[in-house]
């Protein structure tokens, strides 16, 4: 994922960004790949991975993709049908590595096509998000289509767009007149989506929508009664008259990324304002450190992995255990520094290093980066 972050033509972390790079181009080719992850040969990804992390690691990844057998329950009543399956071409969906490695392989196909057309030159007139792709050059698009055909993958011509007038489709967005100043996004919005906006619009979206403080309450589903009570966003009397739900929304607008971002030290004093005294500051610090204190490794996951990789224990120690220990030590260092350094602002304590306690795919265990912990401290 860190490699994808360095590619400006990739939309994994910012979907509109690669489209902005294509502004002014009229000849655009939006290709739709059928079952791309299933059909694109996994051996291509193995070769690409070998150049990044070495052949042993790439070969281990390939074995994991190609050697794992999946059992399908028999629901047809026909015992002659197979009930065990292997991936012979693509890679299984849902693996932690599936998305980034497939996307990186997709980029490599475009680079190969561009190298065929413009040897030795860097090609940047394209955008990729997983299996979605838009290419802003006719020759490169044709070379890309030939490469996909050689890989025995399939381009759906019915869903693809070849335009000479600046029309393209990318990540469910349909854009026309891309080469003109009156460029327009014609992406449709369904009625259920519009009706559900009040339930999931994040405070971080309001600045991008150009919303005002008052309009944010309407977007979140506030009625005229709530709307009529709000006049001054910093009026403590208005705040006290709101329900718990709208108090939460009011406070969220002042978190980082909201309409009126404030440092954590000042945010905790809302709605009356002011500064935290020594007692309040120490109480909040203690509350945060009690919640983020280091936890021990879950040895069960280590034992299971060690049993599976018993013959390659040295490789496992270097590639799996050592990085986890390094992350855990970094967390301990951050915790010790923050615990004894009272000059650190509270905002610095909201971003602890990520330190997984198990081997495998786990959710981010730090709650503080979403301001959830500070909401509890504010209460």
C-alpha cells in the first residue's frame, strides 16, 4: 500500500486525484475488465513482487496463492461434480495482499504498453483504481488492449468507452467534456443514496461540500426546530438547548478535518471556551494513557504460524516476527516518552504508532485517532 501511495496515477487513497491529472485530454479510453482478479495471471504478480522483495518472499506468496485448496459444499446432489478447487490463474479475493498487488500489476501492464509505444519515456496520462482504468493516449490504449488479450484476460467492450470528446467512466463516475473548461461530472445519484445521506455524512466531508455550519445540521437530517435554534456556533446557551445527538454533531464540526478545526486542548473546553487547568489536563492525560497502554502479544497466532512454517523458521523470524517486535518497541518508546513528558500537547497523544499484537489481518486497535476517546473525555 505504501508503494501505491507514491504513484500519482493511482486512486487508492484519493480517487479524484488521478482524474485531475487527465484534465485537458480529449482522447480517453475507459476499459472494463471482466473478472480481472480471477483471470489476470498470478505469475505476473509473482515476478513483479520478486523485484520488490526478492525471489524467496515472492515464491512463498505465490505458493500461498496457488497451493491453497478451497472446498465447496455439495448442494447439487451430484457426487461426480468436484468439491475442491484451486486457483490456476488469478488470486483469491479477500486476501490482505490481493488489492495492492493486483493494482500494482495493473500499473505494470500500462507501463509495459507505454514502453512499447515510447521506449525509455515515463507515461503518466492514465488513472487506475483496482481494475478500473482510463488511458489518455490512443497508441498506449491499443497496446494495453493487446497485452490484456495476451494475458488471456477479457475486456468488456459493451461497458468500455472510447471517446474523442473527453468522455470517460472511472470508479462509478461519468465525466464529459474533459478537455474543455466546462468539464462536467454526470455521475448519477440514486434516490436511496440521497435519502441515506443524513445517516453517514461525515464531518470531514462538509468542507469538501462547501457546507456552512448551519447547513451541516440540515445535511445530517436536522429539522426546522433544530435549525431555528442555532444562530451563533459559539453560543454556549444554544449548545445547552440541543439534544445529545446534536451536541455530538456540534462538537464534531470542531475536530481536525471539520468545518472549524481546533487543537485538542481547546476543543475539550467547548462550548464555553478557555483553557484547561492543570487538574483537567492531568485528568485527560491519565484517561488517554489508561486506554492506550501497551498490551502483550497474542501468542496463539504466533504458535499457529510457526507450526505451518516449521521448515522455514529463519525466514519466518526475519520476515514476520522481527517487524512485529520492531513495531511493538516503537509503541513502547512512544508510550514512555508521552507518559513522562508533560510538555507534549494532547494532540500528539492522539496518534500512537500502530503495533499489531497478532500475525494476520486485524483492525486498527487505536481508537483515539477518530476522536472517540476524546469524546469520552469531554463527557
